[in-house]
């Protein structure tokens, strides 16, 4: 799916969010890539290998949280172009164990635009099966996006 170009000028903000994700030090630990697909929509592709497994041979729950929180967070932050959002709560549901090498986290904004935003995400394996789902609340912080080193809005041209 081709990302929505954001006729209202939102596309540069979305590209800057993708750069912000890629620049986060935590993401150097994961083979993953964020795509902002449109207002309130994100997709993150993750490669999962046995480094993330617990003793029973499937991905530890922390990887579920990481993938779901990131996808929901970035879906919500597409609607906020001036401030970094903070996760204030997150509920997750484990449906199946992660044992495949490639997982897609799809994020979708649900409600809220001012102070608190709600977004959800789901994890899909290579067979198209849902393996997890989560819903989070995100609050505007006092941190300006423009002050973060990884957030660079591309020049329109």
C-alpha cells in the first residue's frame, strides 16, 4: 500500500516521524522499519529471531509490547505535529506465540486529538494470522518534536 501523500501538508511530518523512529537508540537493537500510511495509520515490519525467545522457544512478551506500543504510538503521533507523545497506559492481549521470522504491527488511531489520544495495534504473522493486539492511551508531552535530533521535516520541493 502506498502511503497517503497528505494533501493538507501532513506528509512531511509523517516522513519526519519515520526518521525519528529509525533514529531512536532502542531501535538499533531490532531489525524493524516504520511506514506511516496516512493520518492515524502506521505499519512496522519487524524481523524476530531466537535472540528474543524465552526458554520455551517463542518470543518473550516484551517484543509483543515493543511492536504494539510503537505501532499505536506512531499512528497517534501522525495527528500531533508539534509535540512528542508519551504512552500513559497500554493493554495487550497475546493470541498466539511469535515463532515466525517476520511480523507486521499495524497501528490505528481510534479517538482523541487534543491532550489524550487512543490508538490500537495488532500483530500479524507471515500467514496473515493475528498473534497479538493492544490498545494504548497517549498524552502530549512538553517535548517539542522539532527539538528531537531524529525528527527532521523534509523540505517540500
